[in-house]
């Protein structure tokens, strides 16, 4: 087809058809490329479907300061002070030289190197048993003021607060 022989109206019709076709093809390409951009970070896909390529993280928006990481020179730092009264002291007497094996037990101590380790003691549960004396008749709403335990833990029926449940509880206690 020779474009020189076509009229202006025919050329405009061809251009219009091509523009529509370009728009359709662009939409199709975008639809086909959409799943390619999905991975386990931006969709519901599992990490095993990512393949062997590493997922690139987004770059941090933080600007580099030019300083090296870690403690900076001139900073004094912070540390735990030595305790003047440690809870335990463990001594390690020298008996022999670690290199040549010479007996050093009779030699005077030249220096003492001290190190302190700060540990938290192990946690343990503490159980307290509360024993409330009872007399007949037992009225639960009279006793609850004087006993330090939580009401819902022992008598969940009282939590409802209705007169019927209190009466029912007191009748049961008196019938026993």
C-alpha cells in the first residue's frame, strides 16, 4: 500500500485506527506485565513462589551522615560501676603456669584481676494461701469485705450481682 496515493481523509482514518490499536495493545501489555511485578511482599503469594531472585528492599530515605557506624571517637561511653559489696566472691588461685607448667602455689600474688558479672536472679512463683474461718450461717456478701482475694476467681456466681444468686448460694451453704 502506497501512502502517497491516499487522500487526506483516508490517511486520517488509518491514523485513527492505528491510535485505537495502540491503545488496545498498551492496555494488553500492562495487563500481561501486572503479575510479573508481584511477589510475596506486595501480594498474597507465598515466599516460595518468589523463585531464586532476591526481592529488592526499598531504599531507606535516611540520608547518610558520613560518620562510621557504632560508637564515635571521643564518646566516654556508659558502663555498670564496680560494686563495693558484691553478693558472691569466687577466687581462682594460681597453681601452675599455663605455658610452662611451673609450680606457682608458693609464689606471692603479684596482682589481682577483678571482673564483676551482673546477673538477674531466676524468677520463681510465690504462692499465698488465704484461709478464711467460717461459721453457720455462711453469708458470702458479709465475708467478701474481709478477705483479700478476688471475688470472680472463687465465686463467679456473685459477679452477676442478683439477689436470687446470693440467696441461692446462702441456702446451699446452710443446707450443707
